[in-house]
C-alpha cells in the first residue's frame, strides 16, 4: 500500500532519496528503482525473518540480487562481507540493501555524487563501524541497464574519490579496483547486447550462479 506519493523536481538521484528518507516512518528503509522488482511475493518476508533471528537489530541488511540482462539471461549476485569488499564497491545492490532508518536520517546521502552515492554511503557507514547481517537469497530482480552503465567515466572517477577520501586507499589499490570495475562494466554491457558467453557473468558478479542461460540457438547466432 502506498501511503505517500511525491512527484516534484529534484537535484538528482540521491537528492530524491534524501527526500524519501525524510518522509519515511518505518524502522528500515529500502530504495527500489524503476525497472526493479522484488524477487517474488516472499522477498520482504525473508528479510523480516532474517531480522527476527538477530539478537539485536543490525544497522543494515545486505541481501542477494538477481541481475537481469537484455539477452534474457540472469545471474545471482550474493552479498559480500562489507569488511572484505567495500574497498572495491558496495557489498550488495542498493535495491537489496535495507538500512536502519535511524542511520540514514542521521547520515543523508552526499548529493555531490551523482552516480555512486550508494557506494559513498556504504563506505562512510563502514568507517563508522556499522553492524550488518547478510541474507543469502535473492530479494530483488535488478535490471542491468542503469545510469552507471551510461556514464562509465563518471562512475570510475566517483569511485576513485570515495576510495581515496573516505576509505583512505592507496593509488595501487584504487587502480586495481578501477580495472576490475571497467572489466565488469564491459561484460555487463556486452551481455546486455547479447554478444558474450555465460562465463562472463563470473567476471561481472564475482562468485555467481547461472539461473537462465541463453539457449544454444541463441549462443550460436551470437557467435556469427
């Protein structure tokens, strides 16, 4: 049920998300983008069960996501441990990330980041020592064709700034992350254009599981 609906001008994605945070009244906040849907009717119930199993409510829940490509294939991206992965990127898609409302209300998104505000948020909260729990199942079907794929240079630059200024990473580590990210973006773009093999999904998502591989006929057509 939609209890509040606002349609007005904003200063970008994260300005709009900050407005949503200000309007929210629940204990946890999730942001869903156009084209993204919950992974079935029980997605929210699985998150609620995960929270109920915790001795204390965490600051954030990182869930799994199903990446949907234009060629009809999909890949499961599991959540990563924030302390092991934040050096490179977000531990989970932000559509699969449930933040404590209290944390977000006290620490709004930095609107200077037009694309990587979600990474800035994860990195900033990591430095604050947030508590996290992980849900090893897909809670969102994510459409791989968002704003970051249309602005790859800005994406790389913003990630570099976050890694340098928030995480304090050295130049070599930032360069390694940029190379890994560039490869992942190239693979994602290629999959969206129906020109690569299923093995490329591993480069894009790390440890993956293929749910819907392209048919042999389709693969043969793409190899011509």
